[in-house]
C-alpha cells in the first residue's frame, strides 16, 4: 500500500520535472523506494551528485545525495558552510543534505509541495555546485580521453596527433609522454643515482635554495632557510611528481619537497624523453644514422665516421634497458654494475687531471680522457691508449675470477690490446678496485618507457627520413640492416619500450608526404578545436565562436557534445574539411601570470597579428570563400 501510493507520487513528479528545470535521470534510477533527478544539463547525475525523492519508514524525504568518494567531501563542504534554515545535513551511508519538510505517506500529499521542496533545494545547490561540477566533468572527460590515447599508443607503439593549427597537438603529445612515463614510475628507479649528497636544488620560483644533506631509504634531508622539518619523505616527493603539481606552494616543507621533485623530474625527462621538430631538409642522416666529419684525435686532419643520431641513440638506450630489465642473471647484474661504476671512475679521473696527469707508473701518467679511451705517455712520440671497452672486459674478468691482479695471465686472443700493455691496464685496474667493490645480486634494473615526440612530422619526407626503420616500426624487437655501420654493426632495433608520438598540422600543404606505408604503421588521432574552461587562463569564447562560425554552422551543438559531426560553414570551400583547417582554441587564450597580469596583456595583439593573418591567408588560398552577410569573407576578416 505504501509503495503503491509512493508510485503515484513518483508518476506525478516525473510528469512535472520533464517540463521544468529538473528531469529524472533514467528508468534505472526510478526504484521502488526512490526517484533520482538531475538538472537539465545533466551535471547532477548518478555518478557524482543528484537530487533524490526517497521514502523511508513511510516518510517521504527530498534530498541531495553525493555518490563519488573522490569528490564527496569537497562538494559537501561547499554546501555545508552555507546551509539555510530550511535545509540540514542528513545522516546517511554517504554524504547528503535534506529539506527539513517531510511528507507522511499515510496522509494526503500534494505533489506541488514536494516540487516546492525540490525547487528550493535546486535553487540553493545549483549556483554553489555547478561550476565545480562542470570542472569535474571536464577533468573526467579529459582523463578518459587521455587514457584512450595511452592505450592506443601502448598497443600501436607510434601515433600521430593530427589537427588544424592551434589545437594544442604538441602540448597534448607532451602530456601523453608524461603520463606514459609516470605510469611506470617507482621510487627506487626514480631516485636511483639522480640525487647525491651536497647537491643544490632550487625552488620552482628560483627564489629559494636547498642543499641535500643526507639521503636514506625513506627520507631526504634538506637544508634551507624556510624548512622547519629537515627530513622530507620520498613518498611526499613522488606525490608531487605524480600530481604534476608545479604551482607555487607557501609551506616551507612542501616547497622543499616540490623543489626536489621538480629537480629529479627534469633529470627523469632528460633521460627518457626527447622532442625534435622535422623540417623540409631533414634526412635519414640527420635522424637515424649518418656520416660525420670530425678532427682526427691523433691530429691527422679529418676522419669520416658513421654515428648514431637521435633515433638510433635513443633506441639503443631503450633497448639496453629492455634487455637488462628482463635479464636477471648474474652476468647481467655485473654488466650493469660495471657500466655505472666505470662511468663514475672515468668522470672522477677526468675531473682530477692536473698538469702532471693521473699516475699509472713511476714515469707514465694518463694525460687525457677521450670518447673511447685514456691517453698516456704525453711526451712519447706516439702516446699509448687504454680502451674503455677492453678495461671494462678486464673488470668483469677480475670479478669472475678469470684473472688474478696479483699474477695475471691473459688470454691473448680475448685480450688482444691489454695483453701487451697490462702494466698500465693492471695499474688502473688496481686503482679501480681500491674504490669500487662488487656485491653479487646488488644490481637490478626496472623496465622504463622511452618517448620520442616528433613535432611537425609531415614537414619532412617521412618515408625517406625513416628508411629501413619503416619495417622496424611494425616489427618491434627485430633487427633491420642500416645502410651505415656503427661499432662494427649495421644492425638497428626499435625495442617495445620506445614510443613515438608525431604531431601533424592538417592545414599544411605538405600533408601529402605521409604515404600509405607510414599511415599503416601509425595510428592517427584527431585533436580538434574546443572551448576551454580553466582558471589559469582567460579564454575568449566570444571570439572563438565568431571565428569558428566561418568554418562550421553547428558550433553550439558541437560545443555541447564534441562527438557531434561537424557541419561545413557557408564560407568554407567544399574542397576542405573543417576538421583540417578550423583554427584552434590556443589562439583565443590569454595566460594568467603569477603577478596577476595577462599574456599577451592586450588580446587585440593576438587578433591583429595571429588570428587575422592566418584567416586572410586562408581567404587568399581559397580555403575561405564567399560572403558574410553583404561583404566578402576577406573584408569581413579585415573588419574583425
């Protein structure tokens, strides 16, 4: 009987709200004991917060319920601080507020009275919550959109973000790179050897300086004038990195943690992130491998050597990490330790070279550190050299007890160079092991992601620039033959942990350089214009709409639902798609600076020197044609 009568109430309410400022959400939110309602735009929904008419123990209550654990407290606090006399906090399994007027189902109920309660709740909550709800919806949408792009990149390994000018393709590429790098972030690999005692770290604003006094397993001890608690947890530092929180903070300890986080983050990106820009004259020799002329280290004119360029170098770093992270053998652990220790040893030796050099024997000193070897015997007619690779092989042989430094017997075939120079190699080895001691199983490597962003990828002839690597893009981990030999090998491998993100301006005339072979190996993702709602900027929606209507006629429909197909504007030539040429939202932004000023300080500068010139170029090239009202599109643009 109770629920039968409540059903009548619900039916009357549904008939009402469908024609007013509220509507019921869906049939799934109309239960035996309740009815959920939302605003006309759908921001008060079943996932975050909604209006609810509910019957409990024969009493009908009109409430606002909060459903999302991430935002409940924040949204609830916005209301709790301003509750009027007719609304109060409700005890419920989650967070809720309720209208103080209740309705006994056993009495005659006027639906208009329930509607009045709903209206009063709506008029109180909507103004206080709607702006934050819109922000949350946009954040959730952006998060889902970003996750979709990351999943696509992880599957395909290389994507191209394509769209007209000003849509933020490069910024989006950097955000994707950040996400995919931070996804595999762990504390040990992040801190690693990237921070050392007595290192200086600056605050984000560069107005405070800190010194690293000690590093322990869980904490970093900083010294600085505004730090109260000198010990800052590594977890707190990682939290700053994951949140990408680089805005100024007032608390001294937070500022110290943020400073260390940003300092390490820059090193992190330097090692695992690269960005380059293609241009029309860019070639394979610039990007993959090429012949380079350089002075002969012996002083005999020029030598011509093949060397790895940015892609081959980066791919090699990623490949080494990929192999070492999946190889947990003792031999691999030794190799990792040798690489780290030798690099420290070499740098220390180089930094401490003086006029007399580094002593190898009573009469022989190392006097120079080159790219691949140490030079000794400065006054000799032909100085000698100790090869880095040979030296590292000897270190490994000592660790594996294959040779004894006290009475070495070398395999002549294996150690060709050091066999006849062991007096000097041996002297350097002893100095090395005086400083470094290998502990079995001490080195493990975490798998890392590496991201290469190629801006304006279509401005070069991509097929020509990539050469044989077009095959390697599709078959990750497989060897391909390069036209050049480096370190006695023509092999090139693109490992699975190397990701490539290209950006492409679809309004550029050079789009034709992206042929079918490239298109098949890359996934193409549209990045289109959109309205922005961000407290850190001023977004000129009126100007954006005015210019957008030169390209599309369904602006309002598209802005409310970005999945809406674009309809060509009357002034857009039939030869062009709006998706390719409609200028983007970044043209309509003024950045808010820390001092409260705007950049540019006068938006008119952007209109006259950025927006109008590109529109006039479009008119000149026949992209924009016809008339706006009674004047030509060109005259209309000039009048803006």
